């Protein structure tokens, strides 16, 4: 797949800052490889800012009238203290490859972040690695790297072969005392994956680490890319907590994008990766301010603001699935704003921007949320109006009707009891599996041909 210069991957783009500024970097000598290699993102996490206690300026002012109980999906991680320790983090790849490289992120940092050692290995179980599989990660040939504030850094390619749906261990040794820094952490809070912080010391590449703390977050990790000998394409699942997999079983890879990846891996067709850029409590048009919640929760910037970073900048992206809007509806309560029409306008922006970059983009209907903490009759009317537009309008390249998959036929405003995680908003593992199983794989078969022939649409 030949990529447009507008669709540069991680190797050529520095993530957008909150100001919206971009900078393009040229590949370094340590990143060169065979011209026959095709790089594609195989795993990703949409990152957010986590304020440090020492910097009150990073704490937003509370949003009037907004209560924590109104956001049932909010993951609130415990305090994270890092001081001369090693992070051992687990990522579950979608597509395999012959070589691997890692994108590290200091996107929300206000000071440089030093990583003195980094390593990648195949995972055995728990915090253990497969003996003999450890490879040092280098950056321009050097074993350490300092990531500037607001930037990402792409590692050199590591010669480690990885299979579809395999687990990787990524070790990062952080020598500094970050508890004394006012610089925010760059984090994905709702990982549903056990990761590990070591006792003091550098344990990068060690068969086992002395675990000091376990956490359900990814820190300073943005993406993992793989090289494949054949043409490859990534499907980006872009959304909120229902895409992020909130309330799915920890360490089970039971999110709906995981199920889609399993089906594609078994399809024996062209290589298709699936990367998940969902963020719990994320909204289309506005943000939930951090200070209104227990310390550590952040739902990221609005989806329109993060679309370039979390979708267009993914290496090898060919297709996008968008599932966003239920938090805008629910958190509005009885307020008429935002309206269904406001949500539709936002989705039309996604369509225009994806098509301008030669991508296919599919919209997903919003799931039932009757009896959820923020359900209202006004919100239900907005959901129904939005879903009707999505299914009947041909602006998207196709509609994925998740609503029809999980709703209770006897009470269509609610999730089927066997698919309900208990909060009446998020599916359980069975519900997420049903969502992933319901996606027609034929949607992606002609993505390459269609995206090349489609002319960018003019925004209205």
C-alpha cells in the first residue's frame, strides 16, 4: 500500500500538541531497513495527560454541575511513583512480522524524559520473558534516549520475529526521580492489562523483575510497529470506553477490537492489523476536566482534536472504525446541547478528513444505555436520531450496526442481559465478542483499491 504524504506514519510525524502544531522528522540512519519491508502499526494506545501532584497548573478547574457518578466508565489509577525503576509493560500484537520497532511518547510532558535502557522480548507468562528472546532497543544506534517535551521517539528496528496475536514485553529503565518532577506523565489509564514497576534498579531484559508495584496502565508507550514481507494495512478502532474495553476481563484481550483482530488473523488473507485508540469517557466535542474527579483520571482531548494523532498518524493505516458520541449524549443530561445534529457534524468531519487521506472509514451505531447512570429520555432520542442518520446516510463507507447486535429485542433501549457488564452501558466479554464477530470482514477487502480511487470530498 503506497501511502500519501498526508498519511505519514509514526516514523515521520511528531504527535500534535494541544496547540495543534505539527513537526515532521526525517528517518534516522538507525531506522533504515530492507526496501521490501512494509511497516504497519500492530498495537497502539491513545495516550492522555496525567498531572503530577507538584504542578497545580496542570489541574483543570472543576466543571460546574458534573459529578463523578455521572461517568461510570472512568478508570481511576492509583498513584504512580517512579524513581530509578524499570517499567515492564505487556502489549498484545494484532499482526505479526519479521522485525519490530517501538514508539515512545512524552507527548504531554513539559520536560525531557530520559530512558537509560530499553528492551523488547517475547512474553512467557506474568512478568517473565521467554529465555533468550530479549533484544536491546536502540535509538539511532544508541541504547538510551532523551525524549523532548511534547515529542515521540521511534526506536530502531529490532530483529525479533513475532507471530500474530502474540504478547511482547517492553522494558523501560527510568533513572530519574519522577516524583519530584512537575512534568505530567503520558499515559493510557484504562489498559485492562497488568503491567509492572520494578524495585529500584535497571532490569531491562532480565528474565524476571522484582516487582514493586502492579498497575493497569501503559506509560510512555504509543505504538508498536511490525515489518511484514507483504503489503499490510492497519484498521484503527477509534472511540471511547466501549472501544477501550472498559469492564472487560483484565489480561484477557477481550475488547471488541481484539476479537476483530483474532478473526482477521485466521482469515489467511492479506495482512490486516487492528490498533485500538479508544479512551474511556472520551467525547466528540468537549473534554471532562480532570479536577472534577479523583486524582489521575483523564478522558483525553475531544475526539475531533485527537483524530490526527490517534488515527491519521498510525503507520500503515488503511481503514477506520468510529464509535463515538454516547458520552456527549449522556453527560448532557436533559440539556438539548449537544444535539444529534451536532454529533452528526462531528462525524462528517471524520469522514472528510479520512477520505482526504485516502482511507476508508466506517461508522458504528451507538449502543443502548437504558438504566445507565446518565440515561435520560432526551438522550435516548438523540441516540436514536444519530443511529438513524448513520444507517441511512451514505457519507460513511459503511455502517456497523452494533446497536442491533447487543440490544434487548424485548426492551431495545437496553443491552441484552447476557451482554451487560452490570452498569447497563458497557458490554461484558460476551457482548464485546458479539460486537467483534458481527463486523463483516468483506468491508476491508477492497480498502486499498477504493481508497486510491476515491476523490477527497469537499467539506460543506
